[in-house]
C-alpha cells in the first residue's frame, strides 16, 4: 500500500483510535484520566543526561561509528559550555533536530542520543536509506546552562546583556527575559531576519514580534543554519523537541497525551498570513506533512509489538493551533521561535511537545517517551530520504485527535 493510501486509511479512523494506535488495541496501553499525573513534589534529575555525560556519549558514538558520525562544537553557551552538533548521513536533504532549548525539557536529548547510536551502527535497510538520503544534524542540549540548573531559561542577566550590547543601555528587557531566573527564554530569541542585530528599535513587546539574537546559543544556531543553507541550498527540515504538561487528555479516548505535534504558529491563516506577505518561502502545508510523517513513524515503530508491552503508552495528537483548528478569531503567533524564523526562510518545521517536564510525570516514563520521540524522528527522516513526505496530504494533519 502506498504511503498516501496509508494516510487516507488512518485519517478515516483517527477520531476513534488516534493516529499511531490504529494497528493495536488502545485500551491495553492507554493510561486513562483517573491515573495520577501531577507534578512530582520532590523531583530528581539524576536520571537525565548532564552536559559532561552528553559530551562523553557523543564522542563514544563518533568513535564507534566507523566514520558515519561526526561530532563538532558549533558554539559555546554564555557560561562556556560546548554546543554540540552531531552529523550523520550523506544525503542531499538536510534535517536539523534540536533538543533542550528549554533546560527542563530533557527527553529529546535522550532520544537524539538513541537515534545517533542507531544510525551510527545499524545495517538495517531503513538506517542505510536514511544515511544515504538525508544529512541529519542533531543538536542535543542547546541550552546547557539552563539544563544544569533544570530551568527553562539560560543564565544571562539583563545587566550582562547590556554590557554585551551597550546600544541597549537605558532600555527595558524584552518580554522573554525572566528577572526571576536571570535569563532568557531562548526559544523566543530568533528572527526571520537572519542578519538582525540587537537594537533599541527592535525590542519586542510580545510574542508576535521577532526576537533579537541576544544569546550565544541562538546566535550559534542561526549561524549553523546559515552555513547549512549555504551548503545545501536550503535547510529542508527542522524538528524542535519540547515538553508540555503531564495531564492533558485526548478528547475521544480520555487517555493522557504522549506527544502533540504542530506546524509553525504564524499569523492568521484564515487571512492568508497577512503579516508574513514579505516571506514567500513560508509553506505551512509542507510543515504539516512533516508532522504527519512523525505520526506515521510513531505508528510504525513505537506502536509495534504486544499491546501489553508496547512502549507507545498513550497517543499522538495535534498541538493547539486555534485560529485554524476550531474557528477562533485570534492568532497564536510566535514570531521569535526558532521554528518560526526558519519556516519563514523556507524550511519545513515541526514541533514535538512531549508529555511531562523533568520536574513532572515525564521522568517516570523516560524509556517510553524516548522511544516514541525516536520513532517520530525516524518517520520524518525515512520519508525525507525516499521523498514520500511530499506525497502526504497536509490537510490530514487536522484529522489527528485534539486534547483541548
């Protein structure tokens, strides 16, 4: 059966079973809404990967990959920690994947390490096809300073920011600066203008305005993106790995959400994205196809096996995007996110929102969540490699179940 027909078949059953669960019974592995899901009162961080461990793991993967994986340092955090890029594959389509731009959202880093180990050593037909068709660039732990503190923001006080950019003397911090944490929400520090520099005239007041590239981390990611665009002509795909709350329930089944997927939240699509008329490379439908590829990967990989032991514990849904999903007349426009900035430059981008943060329920199901995320990324990479992602129906994204 062609992948186009697979999507059509799945779309017809999503409201009953949920995309990704159609092949196996949902009741055996779904955690229903009566189960405990609240934040942990005494969170532990020992089970997650530290920055020092990340460096050791990446070097070990590189050393045992027979030359398939190349690990580089593409920048440094504000406190001097390395920002790592692990590159695997020789294909002419480039896929960037980042994790932990928010330092307390940690499953994505584990999933990237697991994926890199697979692509480094596996001789399976799928692994070979991905390596031959795609150049995958993994960016685990983009916010190592925040990760070490188990907090969302990095560490960069406004006083230090003004010292770094004297032209901002006498101005107020942008909306995404936290005086409590003494740092920036890095995933609001991006602009579609990849040559932008901080200026008093561009201080954003809210999320509908682009960020300023204030942080080392956002500037390093911007420069890497530009380098890859120069090398490949375009950056074909970008995956942004995040976490959401632990207690969201899929509406039809009542089971807790495992992963929600989204395309770039840019402007009012009902009005044809009027704020972004000057960015003709924006292709929301291509991003929706990328999200569908992730959902199919979860079905094919994380959904395999006996329903009692399947790691796909829960379901995949679409992330809230109200102006399109349910006729809302307001926008959910986040111009300063990396995925938005890159989408406006012609890249298909997809957001993963994984169940639970490091301080919440997520650590209790670390292995399951890691497997599901790796499966979703594999679904994207394999379909980019053979070109079948372009055959998917982007509108089928709206057949994914919702949770709001």
